[in-house]
C-alpha cells in the first residue's frame, strides 16, 4: 500500500501532520526500517516522499483465552473465568465436560498470555500430609518448576511436588505487617517459604519447618535467592521441633489440620507471643468451633488466650471459607 517515508528523527512531527490531514490509514502498524519510518496513508500526500510498502494489520489483541478458544457453544458457559498463574505456569480447574478440550484450552491460554509457558489442569484435590495435588498437562512445556514473584520476594518451586498458592499473597502481607523488628518467628508449616522469607525481612530469626523434603529443598534455595540468611530451614515433623523453639510469633498455615497442632503452637510461643492460626469454617459460623478448640488446649496447658483478630481469608468451597484467627497466649 501507499506509504510516506520519513527519517526517524522527523517521524513524530510527520505523524501529527498526517493525522491532522486525515490521511493516516487506520488498522496498520507503523513500520521501522534502518533510519526510516513508514506511515501507511489512504492516498497521495503532497510534500512527502511516497513509496509502496507492506504493513501488518494491528487488530485488537484478545484479553481472554475465552475469546479465541474453540469449544462447542453449549460448553462455552463452563469455561473458567480465571486460573492461577505461578511464575510462568498456569493452573486451571476444568469441569469434566471440558476435559476433552483441555489441549485447545491450554493452547488458547498460551496464545493470549505470552509469558505463560506451560498449562496444567488440576487433577485432584490437595491431599496427603504434603498438601499437594495431581496435575494434568494440557499444553506448552512439560515442566513443573518455575520462579514466582510475590510480595517483593522470589520463590523457586515445583508446582507438582510442593504446596503453593498465590491466593494467599495478601494474607501473608497482613502477617508481615504485624511482625515487629527483632522478633523470633516460628513458621510451623513453611512450604517453600512464602511466609518465612517475607517475615525474615523484619524478624530477627525465622525457624521454618516442613515435613516435605522437596519443600525444604526449595526453601533452602529461596533463602539463598533472597539472601534471607536469618531463615533456619528444618526438615521434619513439627511435633518433634515444637517446644524446642521459642518464638514471639507462630504461623500455623495448615488449615486442614491446624487444630491438631495447637498444643505444639502454644508450647512454642513465648509469654505474650502471638499465634496466626488458619482453618476452614462454614459461612454461617466461621469461627466458633476453632475458638472452642483453641480455648480447650490453652486450658489443658494452664494458659490464657486473647483473640486479637478473626477474618475470612478466601472462599474455599461452596459456603466454606479459609479463615484466620490471631490470638495472644498469656
Ligand atoms: C498448606 S501448606 C502451607 C505451605 C506454606 N506455608 C505456604 O503458605 O505456601 C502446609 C505445609 O505443611 C507441611 N506439613 C504437613 N504436616 C506437617 C508436619 N506434621 N510437620 C511439618 N510440616 C508439615 C506440608 O508438607 C505443607 O508443605
């Protein structure tokens, strides 16, 4: 098509002039070659060098994979409106009806989100002591290790071998903001260290325990990556560690079973120290059951607790929430 050829240094001035004259052709990308810029025009323009050139059509880039994916129309309403992004890996949750179209869905995600290199579907619920889930490869690289950024820290992790969810980033920042300089922190269920490494920016020392050897391997790597040398990784069952560590702040991020470890948490907290407890609760009564368990264990140990803060962290299942209770142990 017809184009105006101008030296690079004059390009902006000429672009404005062509716009003013109303001759700049819409829907094409401006072309750059060496020291020259080529503007597509709708017809001859006096006073400029005119040449013949080819231009790429711009066209609006789709924002969502749902705009480009090909699935039968009746299944379209089932396409998930969001998915988790961990580093350069996407993890989506597909209803059974959409599983036969997993490859097409994965490829559409890769096409629209250029920074994503691998797409997986959740193949099971989070389960077992390590709290991991099966993943089904849909498209892109068959790789499960990635580097994720959260709250200003970098976390290397393998999404198939360790627990990690980006959905707790805000909650982790909340606990960070409560952490005071000089504190000793005990992260009882540390995973790859999203709490431990973050809190180590303020705390004096962070003991970070986990049962999963893969979690501790990545925690050690993340400690180096973030120069968080005040994090002390501990591989093993927290039951064997509790009581030997004395901390100003204890983090219990194991919502499925945290109630079974309340004794260990209270044995590890210094007088007037704070425990960040997590659990799951039904919408109609989020906290009562957990409060009762916390009070019962405190009574058993001859301690007193003061509830400082209670909140919903995120939805977990229909009418169920992941909840947080912060309490002080006197
Ligand atoms: C829900 S994940 C939380 C990980 C991390 N805090 C996070 O926010 O990503 C719970 C972690 O607790 C670990 N775990 C489970 N039982 C444990 C035990 N008895 N002692 C130590 N760690 C345990 C699991 O391996 C898992 O990494």
